C-alpha cells in the first residue's frame, strides 16, 4: 500500500493531500446553567429578531454572568430553525491580540490551520470576503475599549445584510461607543434565584447532612450578595462541608470585616478589581475607595459626596466647588459605567449612588492590601459599636469612618498625625472630650451630623486648623463656640436642621474667608440671646457677614415658618 502511494506521488505534483475539515457553523460550548438569566436571555433573543437592531451590548459588573449569558446565546444558535450561516465566538479581553482573534474567527468560518500564518491584513481581507456574502452572528466577549471591526475583517451589521454583533463589557460606555442600538444590563440575582444557584452548587448531600444546615446555608448564600461568581465558587467550596461546625465557622468568617473566605479573595476580588485597575487615573481610584467609608447598602447623596471629595483635595483640577462639579460628574459617570457604583435613586429630592456589597468588600480589601499610605482606611461603619475603638489603631490612619453606630462618648485623646477624613455621623454622641481633637493636625473633613443628643462642641475643635469641611447638620448643638474663628481654612459649613441652634457669635461667620458652602436652618423667632449673636432679631447681621465672604459659592438658608 505504501509503495502504491509512493508511485502515485512520484507521477504527480501534490502540494497538499488533504484539507483540514471545515468547522461546524455552531459548536456547542459547555456552560453553567444560567439561573436567573432566563428573562434577560429572552429579551436579547427578541432583539435579535428586530431588523433595526444590528449591535446589542450587554454590560454588568465582573462575575455577574455575562460570559455564561453569551455562551448560552451561542448554544441557542445550534437549535433549528436558524437563519444565520456563520456564528462566531471570540474572547477579546483587556489586552487582546488581533491576530489571535482572527484565528478564532477563521476557525469558525472553516479556514485551514495553515491560514493562520497569513498577516493580519491578509486575514482581515479573507474574513471580510467570506462574511460579506453571508448572514452571520459575531459574539465578542469582555470588551474593555472600542474595537475596530474592520481590523478583524468583520463587516458592520446592517438591515441590508441582516447580521448581528452581540458584545459584553463591564462598561456601559464601551457598549455605547461600539454603536449598540440596544444596551441591556445584566444584574445580580435576586435572593430567590441566588439561593437556587447556591443550592445547586452545594449539592443535595451536603445540604441534607443535618436538618439545620439549610438555614445556615442561606446565611452563607446571602453573604454572596447575589453575585453568581461568588455563589458558584463559595457553593462549590462548601459542597464537602457536612457538619454544623463547618457551616457556623464559614458564617463567622464571612461576617467579619476583611475576613471573608479564601475563595472570595483568590477568585472573586481579583476579577472585580480589573474594573478598578482599569480606571484612567489615580483620582478616580481614590474617589471610588472614599465611598467605602459609608456603610454597606448606604445611599450616598451625590452632592455631599462631591463636597467631601472637594474639601479632601481629591478634585484638584479646580479651586471652586461649582467648577469642580464638572470633574465630579465625569468621575461619578465613569464609576457608574464601570459598575463600580450603582444608582441609588433619590432621597428627599437628592440623587444618590451606592456600592454593591461585594464592591464594598473589595474596596476595603484594596485599602487593606495597599502598601501606599494614601489608602490607609479604618472603617467600622454600621459595626454596632457602643464605644470608640482602641485608639492605638488610629495612628497610621488617613481616612476613618465610625458612622451609623451607637457611640455615646468620645473621651480618649487619639494620636492621628495623618488623619484627613473622620465620619462620626449617625451615632448617639453626647460628649466629646476637649482633648479628643488635640492630635489631629491634618484633619480636613469632619462629619458629626445626625447626632441629635450632641448639645455642645468641645473646646478642642478649635485646634483643627486644617479643617475645610464641618458638617453639624441634624445635631442638638445650641451654640457655636467663638473658638471656631481659628478654622480659617473652612470651605464648607453645614448647620442644616439644627433646631436647637440659638447663638452664632458676631464676627465668627465673617472670619471664614475661604468659605464656599454655607447651609443653615433658621426659625428666626423665640429664645435667641440678644448679646453678641447674629441670630438675634432679623437676619440682617448674619447676611451682612455672609455678604463679606468673597469665596461664597453655595448659600442655602431655610427659614421655618411660624405657626400660631
């Protein structure tokens, strides 16, 4: 037989005795069961049937299931009837190689392996030559920036050719600049679907090894915050846990700040952190991390957040807060588009943003892992504290939050040479010792708001000579101490809804020569001391001092109506 083949070959010119077999139009890919994505998949499938929709963008945070979603769509094209002649899948990723993506496209089209040796330009011409004569679907996964379809050789989808491009990204902006006519967000799972997915990954044996384990498992599932990647990875890790001790230990570890399971740190956070690492500059990164000072699931008023950023010096392109608003709008829009922040709706007419719980945990993780002192954070927001934490822990901290606790007294004298932001709002503060602020020489932002039982400021607050932002709104303070005159760098003073405020000494407000933002709530009647007090009588004295402030940019004074 071999001799016959040799004789035939000697009589002819055979450059190739066989071609690589053509690829199937659709190769079914293994895929995680898309729990909770059914309605979104159907929505996209309906869009595919719309003649005026050529490009569809799917966006959502890392780990939310976009790749699973796209894989499921690809497999759906393997089921007749299917009018598309070619279905192409390609992973683009952050640092993509045009040639390798073309090779993947060529494999789907049916080009031989030897074709991959051609140049990028030649391959683009070949791909275009095939696809321009066929109705095709291209599925591009994980785009981080605008890609040029012509560079790959992919014709632009249109009504004329009836072809479709479906792409996934973590960024709404990327979907938009790719020209998507339909942009659909892939969200985290609701609690019911999250529990369904978690049960599937843990398995029947582990869940039924003890009658109390299902309830414990629900607590673990809740800690995954509806993020499919977390539910899958943690669920698989717990599949071999069959004792109450193991499940209770898992709950204990996941409830501790910065003590989440190893699988979260090793698998979930690195994936989410790609979005953070891809932010265009350090300012956006600092502004994002600043948001983790708030408690989980907290609706953060955008206006107040921007003012804190401004006073902290994070918005360094502008000197006036009204001008800095442009920069902050761009930052917040970028963080929303990158799924690092979410829309928090409106509260009392103010637009808010919020952090997904898993993003909040990731931000805390970043701040704890960073070697740079810039990111030294101490966050005990909503931690049910009844007293101030050990002051030794404060010494290297730059930004600290103890908001939304039950702390009544601050009696220590912490040494905080680097502290710039301190959130103490929404506690039950009654007393702050005179020495509490003594060793905070760089403190810039101080939020004491919503401490209704706080009746007086300590004398030591006058030592905060670098303070630029002081929020006293919703406190029970009755008088501003004249010692505040030493806070000459103050840019923002909020006295809103201070129902007990009866006295502001003369010449105090006028001493804040750098003040840009002033807010207060004022009734204008009853119980105001008449000596050395700009609140006594009409508002003429107060307005006179405010008129002398050359930098004042935002002024809000609410006067309460008198009811008889």
